[in-house]
C-alpha cells in the first residue's frame, strides 16, 4: 500500500467500513463495533481506512493479508 498524505477522520473510516461491510468476514465486522466506540490515533484511523479501501476489489490473497492486519489493530 502506498503512503497517503490525507488524514482520514473517524467518520471517513466509518463510512468506508459501511461501504465494505458486506465483503468483510463476520468476525471482523463484529470487532468494528467496539472499534468505533473508542478514540484512535490518526495513524490507526489512516491504516484502517486504507485496509478497507477497495477491499471488495482485492484478490483473496490480498484480503487475507488485510484481514490479518485488521485483526491485529481491532483486537
């Protein structure tokens, strides 16, 4: 993933999650509920946004890698 210079807000991340939620594993979807109830650093928000970005278009191998990264962040 390339470095992005845009800082994404909590709402940006939530909107991106909502647009990709149907493509995510159920286990991840449930972890996002508690994620959105907390405050997070800008770095974490940016990371999660970019893991969700175009998730639906990613290959199965790339999705697996993204899922692993999201599990680490969301737990």
